[in-house]
C-alpha cells in the first residue's frame, strides 16, 4: 500500500511540478475505503501563504462560475481555504509548460515553430475567453500553462491569478521570478496579458527568457531559432507579431484585432500547428515520466484506503469518536469486545494459514519456480512493448488520416506534392509498426504457451511429490564403546554428491538499490512559522524506487509526520536530490527499491 498525505478532501500522491506559486500534485479522492478518481491539486508557497492566500483564496470561488466550466481552464474546479489553502481540478496527465521548456533544453530536442504556435494558440484562446468575460490574468507565465501528454493546453491558474497579482507586493520572491513576463504597460490589462504571451512565445522560440529592462528591439533583431537548433533568424511574420506584442508599437486595440492577427500568423504561413504533432512531441519528451505516472496511477486505483478513513483513524489512534459523544460507555465496551473477538478469529485464521503454507504445502522445485518467474516477467515486458506499439499504430493511423484529408482539401500543386510525400512516409511507418505488432503478438502467444507448459510441469511435479510416502524415520544408533582409531576419510552420501554437483550453479544474486549520498532535509518553514512541536525531534521513514541509471523514480513514505507541516515533503525532496546505486540482478542493474531510509529533523532550540 502506498503512503499519502491528507490535505482537506484529498490524498496527495505525487508532486508533479514545483514553481514560484507552490506545487502541483497528483491526488486521490476516495469513496469509503476505495479509490474514486484522480485530481490535480495546487498548493501554495510559504511566501504566498504569509501574504494572505489562506484568508483570500475563497475570493477565487467567484471567478470559477464566470469562466463557464470551459475545459481550457481545467474542469471540476474546487477551492478549499483554511490553514492550508489549495485548489483542485480534474486530473489531466501532463506537465507544465515551464517543465516542457526545461526538459527540451536539457535533452536538446528541437522545439519547432509549429510546436511553439500550438502552445501559444491554446493560451491565446484562454486569454481571449477571459477578456470576453471582463477578466484579465495579470501573472501569465509558463508556470500558468499545463500541457497534456495528448498535446492539449490548459490555463490552470485562471481562477486565482488576479489574487496572486494583488499579493506580489508582499511576495517579492514570486515577483522576481515572474519579472520577465510582467513588463507590459501598467494600467492596461489587455496589453499586460498580451505582453506576457509575447514573452512566452519568445522563450519558446529561442529557449531564452526575455531580459528585464533590456533593449527589446535589438533583442528581436538578433534572435535566432535556438529552440529549433537553427541559427536562422526569426521568420519575418513571427518577428513582426512579437514586435506588436512586446514593443507597444501598433498595439492591438481590441481582443478581436489580436485574434484576427493570430489567425493570420497561424494559418497563412508555412506552419501547421496541430494537437497531434504536439502530442507526439510530448510522448517523445516525457516518455519515462508518462510511463511512471501510468504505473503509479494504476497502483493507486487498486490501493486500499482504510487507513485514511474515519474508521482507519480510529484504529490507528485506539480511540473512537463515539466515546466522546453522549457517554455511550457500555456500547463502546460491547463494540470493543466484538472487535477483539473478530480480531482474535482473524488472527487464528492467519496462523492456521501460515502453518499450512510453511508445513503443509508440497515443495516446489526452485529451478522450475525461477524459470516460471522469468517467463512471467518476460511476458509482462512483451505486453508492455505491444501496448506501446498499439499506441504508436493509433497515432500513425490518425496522422495518415489527417494527411489524406489535407491532401483532398488543398488546391496547390506544390502543397499536394509535399503532402503526398509526407503521406507516403507516414504509410511506410504505419506498415513498419504493423509488422512489429505482428511480431510482438507472435512472441506473446509463444510466451503464454511456454508459461502454460511450465505451469503444467510444475503442477505434475507437485502432484507426484504429494503422492510419495513420507520417508521412514531414521534409526537411532545404539551406543558403542569408544575405540581408538585413525579418523577415516569421509565418504560423501548421494545427497552430498548431488549438492556438490549443483554447487557451481549458484542462485542468482539480487542486491537492492543503495544510497550513495544522502542529502540532509531542510527543517520545514511551515512548522517553524506555525510553531508546531519545533522543540521535539521528528523523523520520516521512507524508501526510494531507483531506476537502472541510479535515478530516483518514486518515493514511498513508510511512516511520516502527521499533519500538513511539511516534514514528509521535505524528506521526499531530500530523497529525490540524493544519489543512488541501482539494484542489481545477476550483476546487471535493474529497477528496485532501497531498504528503509530515515530522515531526521532534530529539534530547533
């Protein structure tokens, strides 16, 4: 069972993004003690917490209905104020635009003009909708934008953006980090948002943040398409569009005028911004993260959440809520007795079951057991490969259909030649994927047959072993008088001979992942500010799932510190920053968990 941090109505499962505002988490909503659905939860930084977000977040509730439940702002928005204010909305697998830019820079994967325009088109649509409803954003940046693994764009901070803008005076760190995007003309909400949009487009094309207070005209003249790994200057129409957004020359008087010009740039040039292309890019860029998220979410859906229900809290604390209501002492005593009886019965069943497992079951050939486990592991790997190929085939089919549609609609001979070439390449890729699919299906059939055959052999071996009579009890030798003699050479028994022959085939050596350098955790600022038991020692016990390259893939809390005071989060952050050696199987690096790691938070004097 995984470990979660309760926050209001939600159980935080994993932090997906960290930014100047705070963090975005994947969280779980439960029904009873079972899984209900996943959501995304935004928590706020200590600086915004101190600036008054906890007292004012409820104001964002008035903005949510005005946005009209549009998907582009995130669906199912819910706001919870209090000591730890946060907002939640429907889960969409993806990452923030800031993470996308940083990842593309690190991996040196070209981020073309088409992809940049796809993102800007989605953000612009959201800004246009907000302006049409009389709302401005004010703090637009790549941290505001969520890009799904399917290529769609959402402006997820729209409900509370104006609140953050009003708090910038009390949050200098947030203001400093957002400064490149907040240089628009003061007093004009539309121009401010359009300037921020232009700063984002500039960063998407050049992989450089817009400098604060620099010569923007000279900057645009010198800018090159570094994001596309080209030294070529920005295309003339893109540079002209950026000039109107960033320089204040010929500004867009209305949001309608801006929309018209954006449409012209998007579709009159040699660009094809599509969600499909963006989805393909996201899957290329975040393949490992997407797989890791999918695996974790599947495990979370199957989890039992009894420990996080009211009944679970009762079991953990040893007290019941009813004990303090109306003095039902006798009823409580009866309930406790019933609980003890049921618990005793369950314990007896468990003990009997364990006795059967260890003493009553027939022995299984270890070599056969190992071979069966290897076959099952290989089958899982082939199934994963086939799943990836199915997704790739679907994407290629959609790409082919899209190209065929464009080919039938275009009238330009040059464009038709270009599209036909792309269509031929897409169909060739599709045929290759289909060939790989057939090979994977054939491998899967063969693997299942081998696994079934080995399972039948194991069953027959177990049946045969169970049918054999028990070995006779060894005779107790009669005591003999001691005689002096030279020690005779020991003659190995047949069993010892077999053991000696089997010795060279040593059992596989499995080693867990290990910590190389453990980064000490920082004492949570929230606990200090709230003066919560800072005079006591605290500790968090956890384990880390480490990849083949020694990277931390997932952190699971074994025993944390109760309450949203930041101890668990600080330990997780330290664990993610620490370095590890991967687990090994037969000397080869594999994914695996570390043993338990303890992070200690000494009391503060």
